[in-house]
C-alpha cells in the first residue's frame, strides 16, 4: 500500500498532465468536428438576406476562383440613348443595417462582349461607364475603389449606350476585392454578364450551383445555389432528399423537397444555400457536378392578368 501511495505522489503530476491531455483531445476533437463545416458563406442578391457584406443590385457574389458568371437580362427602354446603373455596396443587399465592419477596396472591370460571339460593332466606343468611353478591346478598369466602413455606402457605375447597340453587345462586369479586403468579403467577388437582347420575348428562371468546380461536390458540406432570370410570376424549386434547403431562404421554416416563391420584374436573381442531408451524407459521395445539378429542378410560371397560375 505504501508503495502505491509513493508511486501516486511521485507520478501524480504526470497523471494530471495525462488527464489534461486527454481532456484537451476530447475538447479539440469536438471543436474540430464542429468547425469542419467546409461550406462557403450563404449569399443572396436582390431582395433577400445574406451574411456576405458585399453586394450589388445586378452582380452576384461568387468565389474568387469562379469564372462561370451568371447572365442577367436587363430591360432597357427603346430610347435613342439607354442608361442603367450598377451599384456596389458594403452591406447585405436589401438590409443597410448589416454593413461591413471593415473597409473594402476593390477593382471594377467591365468588358464588352459581342452578342454573336464575333467582333464588337464598329461604334462600341460610344458606350461609356461613368462618362468614360470604352477603349481598346472594349474594356474599362477602375482600380482602388473604396467602400469605407461606419455606415452602409454604395458606389455607382452608370452605363450609357446608343439604343442601336443594345441588341448587339453584352457587358461582363466584375468587382474583385484587393488582397487586403478578401477576408472582409468572405473571399468573394461580385460578377455577372448583363444582356439587353430579347428581354421581353424570353421570360424564364433557371438555377445552378455557384461553388468552385475545383473541388468535387462531396468535399463540401453546403452549396450556394442561384436562381436567375426575368419576368414576374412564381418560381418552384424541387430537390432530392440528398439535400436540405437552408431555413434562411424560408424565413426560418424548415421546408423539405419543394419551395415556391414569387418574383417581380425588378428581381434578377435570388441565391440561397443547400446543405447535405445529415441522414444521407453518403448520397453525394463520388458525385460529379452534373449529378448535383440534376438533384434540383426549377420551373417558372409567369404572372398573367395580375395572377400567378
């Protein structure tokens, strides 16, 4: 018995350290399991909430590595000179009370694209951004754009073009944070390709995943999904059990397998997040992005005579 007591006295310090080490491993393991959620931030544009405090009325939040930009169709008047304004802000779009606690510095690049994939029309230089004509190769860049913190602020980019060109060109616009601001905006940029042709003739809404294709779907725990288009009416989203829709999209209510929401003529895109169903996590193992896209279906019913059919 004395030998046991002597051993305890001699090694009790090591025993305490061992116990603390085991406790640390347990706590760290739990914390690591909790923080292993590898999803990118939920992002939303035009009319819904978001936790990415970098937004725009026309541009969509995307991962910095993404190059597949969504196409947004904008309705322009038939005037001789057409104008529209792209806004870039430091807040959750639709809620100015949620502004970024950090300053944001970014670069805006606007590039003209031919609608038919060929050369730009000869008079493309008559198109302007903030009164500056598009120069060589139909591209304009504005560096060192500032969004200071302290309150919700926006920068305006006013585009002007002759009405004769609106059916001949598209404009690719990217607002990309500088290195010092990437963390402040959750490593996201704002981007879209704006199209002005056939807006009234084609009214439809479609959906696709925005996450970087550098990783396979089974490397994510959640996915950013965008539904974009034009026209007033109702949009129906249907998905398989492998996915769960974030409650943020439905006002905190859990909705399974299908969701319907209305859109008006001013909305061009809505974004929300899908999670992997924790009860069917293995369903996405080995899936390609085309397989993931097939799990979600989007349909649109146009509003006619003041009613949604």
